[in-house]
């Protein structure tokens, strides 16, 4: 359902639309217990609903003689919900080893679940449980982390400036919200090249607010530093957070492309027996800004295929590329 | 006229092609019908063998029985050596979806009463029983009766208890040995990598497998040694004399993906051995102190490190060089050219069977026969490693002197530990847990390194220096369940607390 309006001879345009889509029996490649003799099966996942709104605004603020400047922006927001699953409350969609992405009934698709650092309330303060060597103890079973793959909203903007035959355009894309798994971060902590693996300049430290479990089940304040000769163990397990550390914010702002083109005037074209000639130069995937917790990877990259599972994250993917193209168009 | 003919023919052409056109779920490039059960045999055999000395069983077993330990300047196997949670998931996934699935398929395609195909049924069923025993020995309670039935939509197979699995395996091996193979056509040798199509050797393999299944339960209440002894002595019993193995000639050490698994981990470019594997003092000292000729073949060098001591900053022998700067003995697997004697990948070895027989005789009090088969086992191990001199059992440290059951079991178990290095790592781990030899010495290495070095308990295992606290001075007994099973199977139990959980048959007192 939508509306499209424009005013002032198309100088101002406005579009808004609302959608509500219910998918019954979503097909998905689901992982299987290898004890069955199979590792995957194509099956119905369940019912999923997607509701959302899209708003677009087009403006031509300046239009004089040979000079035009136009701007357009769009905003979209989607609400995703897993309405029902085939007989269970949660189904694993993708993941590996200690971390997985689940479809959970009554929640948006793609909830992360893994082993996190055990926490207890000790003297009213939330404290991390550590073992005899000062390292955090993981929860024995996997827990939901209140993190999912869905973005909160996306905003795009593009602008074109043209004067005589010259034209300059740019597109910005902002995606906000959602999480992804980054093996690049995990691996950088394994080898110690992550900027966050130098806590306290690698001098000995004690995990703040940490407690140890006593033999009788109670807790007492921890006094053991993280073993300074075994920092590798500490960081490769995820440091303070265990598996939670590798599920990072997937928001980003990209300057998706900038392009500059020039159309030769018709008078010159006719002299060289052409209808038209255009020269253009384009830079793609030009600039990327990510939140501070993502020092590692372009959130648009993935190594988990190209359907829902792809949103899980990346497992050591190559960085994405800038592309530069130079074009020459002849029209006869 | 022409027009009428034309319109008549066209619809017929479409109609004939119709049923194929709508069959969109069949991929013409994939075989759907398997032409013969023998087609599945090579990859299934290699899958089992490759996993027995592969990443999880080969390294896991090798480290956990202290043949090797993690080197000081790298970290690949630290988590194994400090007893952190392990699930051996690669081995589980590969064996269940690969070898066991294929063996099941072979037995379905080859009817056991059809003389032209029954030899394939025999091989498939024998290897299926063999592989299932290893899977339950390693992980304990696992899905068995409801396993491998994903195509029947049994997607959440429930876990069976190890006792019940063994009961079923025993009835299967009895049924298999009762088959009449007198009219059976020989299997195609080109497709049988282990025995080249020799069905008599397979019959002996199955006979030895029944012995292995029985003896593994030696510490459980239902074990009856007299029955096992009667089985061995029975004239109709055939027991393996020629090792079931993937022979060295099968591999091609210079080619990617065609190497012996342990070589693939080194030569394949990852250098897992040269960076991470050093000899463990627990094993190497036992060999060098006792002048065992196999030491020089298994390792390059004579210095072993304390197990699980890779974070040490000390100088354990007080010679002025810190532990992490010393030069340690390295495994034969990292040699520039593949060591030919270690390229035979054992599925079931002749020394293993001789040692089983010796142990049954020892438990029956017949030490004369126990010695005979013990000597045969040690001789077979020496011969495999190219050593003809059998001094160690004539005048050396391994002379069989036991006149009581427990001493005999210890002698047999210690030589089994030595013989299995570089050949049968997971089997070594399982038998160590069953017999509790080599025994575990509680010495606390970290508290006084110099004393520990000078008074090292040769012939005992020590507790991992870095893993002592985690398992409360216990040793690993079984890996945990793979996450791929627990997260995808609604009938799965909770995860095991740690790697020190003993499986059912692991009942002997001791660590």
C-alpha cells in the first residue's frame, strides 16, 4: 500500500509505502545431526512475516539554465518475525562449533546463541566467574546473547549535479543495527594482532569484578591474575566475553560510488561523425565507516552462502574491493 | 495435406517428452542408482583408516597417551594438552556420514545370501561393526539403533547406552561369523584397499573382531574369560594373522591429497609436526632408558619434554638453557622423505591381536601361552619397524617374567603402548584407559622441576602441567559430544562436564 506525490513540476517528489508479507513454509537448507547419516536437508523452516515501511524523497533544489542539482533520499525499516516453526521452538540455521544462528519462535530471525562468560550476582554486583588461572569460565550450555542479524533501518541518499555536459553523482548507503560473526576478529585474537588484545599493555591484570566458585558452590572474590604467560589462551577464547566477543555490530556507512561523466556537445560530435560521445570515470565501494567495535571487516562480505545463512557473518573472508572504472561510450 | 500431417505430429512429440520434462528434481550429472556395492568400498575403507590416524584420533590419541607433547613456541595443540573441552567433531561427522553410511549402504545393496555379492556384504558388515565399536568406545553413549536413518525422517535419533550397543554389536558379529561363505564369489581386489579381495583374511579379521569386542569389556561385570578362552582355542575360530592395513604403497607422498594423513599434516604445507610436535618425556624416556631399538626409528633425538608443559619459563634440568630454548626430539612423521615403515596405516594389526590372545591366557593363569603370544606381538611390532633382533624379549627389558595376572596384564599393556606409536593412536588411548597401564604418577612437576627431572617416574604417565587444575589431577577419558549433534538433535542429552567422563566399560580402579 503506498502513495506517490509530486509538486512544483516534479521539483519535489514524495513516496511512501507500507507492506505486510507473510511467508508460509519458508524453504531453507537446514543442518542435520550427522548421526542421521546426513549433514543437511532442504526442508520447510516455518512461517515468517515481514512488515515494513519505505519512504522516499526526491528534490531538485536548483534548476537554472545549464545547471541542475538533484538530491534523493530513502528510508526503509523492516520488522521481521518468526511466526511459527515446524513443531519446535528453535531451529539452527547456520553457524559452526560453539556459535550458531537460530530461528526462534516469536522473535526476529537469526538469533545468536553460543557459550558466553558465566556471570553471577556477588554482593549485588554482576561478576564474571573465573577459573583457577584467572580466565573466564564459559557457560556449559549455549545461551542466547540478545543479538540478532536484523538491521534496525537503512537510509540511502544520492545526488546528481550536472552542468552543460558534465555530470557528477554520488550515492551514500547507511545501514544501522544488527550483528554478525567475524572470524577475522576471532583469528586476530588467536594470533594477537587485534588492537584489543593488548589490555593493560600485556602486563599482568585481574579481570574486574571477578569471582571464583568454591567447592561448596558459593563464590568468593578472585585474586588470581590472568596468567601473563598464557595470554594466548585468554584472548583466543574471546577475552572477557567468550564467544560473545566475536559477534560484532554490522552497522556501516558506505559511500557506494562516485562518478563523473562528460558528454561531448552535439556540435563537436557531428564533426567526428558520431551521434554522441561520453567519457566517464567511476569509483565503486569507495569509502566505508564502521562503528568502533568493528575494526576488522566490511559487513557486506560473507562466506556462508547466499541465503538466510549468509547473514551469519564471515569465516576469514577476503576484504572487499574498491573498483575503479573508466568508460568511453560511442553512439553512432 | 501437409498442414494436417504437421499438426498431427507436433503434439505427439511433446507428449512423449512430457514425463521427463517435469522430472525437475533429478540431477543428470549425479549417480542415483549405485551400480554395484563394490563402488562404495574404497572411499569407505579410506574414510575409516584416514580418521584412525587423522586429525582428531591421530593427534588426540597421540597426545593423550603422551607419545608427544605440544612444543614450546607454538600453540596448535595446546588445548588438547591442557585438557580443555574437545569434541573430536571432524572425526564424528566424517565417520557417521561417510564410512558408516557407506557400509550400511553396501550391506543393503549386497544381499547376504546371494553368492555373487555376499562377500561384499561380509566386508561391509565387518567394517561397520568395527567402526561402530570405535565410535562408542570413544564417545560413550551415542545414537546407534536410530542412527543413519535420516532418509526415514528419523531426524532426532535417541542416544543408546553403551551396554546396549555392545550387546547388539556382539549379536551382529556372531551372525556374521555364522554365514556360509563356501559358495561366495571373491570380491574384486581392485576395490578392496585393505585386503585386496582375500575373503579368508576378512573372515580372520571378523574372528579377531569378536575377540576385541569381548576383551574390551574385561572390567565389566558380564565378562567371562573362560568363554573367551574357549573361543580362542576352538578349532573353527580364525583369528587375524596378517594385519588389516592401508599399505604404504597406496599413498603418494609427493602429491597433494594423496599422502598418509599424518604426512598430509606436515608436507601439505601446514607443518603441524615441525612446529608443534615434540617427543614427550613420559614415552621417550621409557624407550631410551630401556634401550628399545624402536626409539631411534620413532624419533629424531633423545630429549623429551614434560607433558603439557608448553608455558614453562623454567630450566627443568638445570643445565643453564631454559626449557623453551632446548632442542627436543621430533617425530619420524616430519622427516623430509616419508618414513616407509610408518606409512602402513593399521586398521587392525597383528601385534594387537597377539596381545589380546596373550591377555586372555594370562587371565586364565596360563602364563606359558601368555608369553608365547606376548613374544609374537612384540616380534611383529619390531618386524613392522624393520628390526629383526628380538633381544628386548630375550635378554632385555621386555622379557616376559610375569607369574601373576596383574603383572602379566601390565607387561602386555606396556608393550602394546610402545607398539602402537605412529600406528594406532586412538586404540592406544582406549586400551590405556581399559587396563590403566601405563599407570599415572601424581608427581607435581610445576612445584619442583629439578626434582621431577632428576627423579622422573620412567614408565608412568604424568598429569599435564597445564591441565592439572582443570581436571583436578584426572586424565582425559573421552571427548565431549560434538556441537553438531547436541544443537541439531532434540533427543540429545546435555553436554558432558569435561573430558574426564569415563565411558561405561572404563571401570577399572585408577586414573
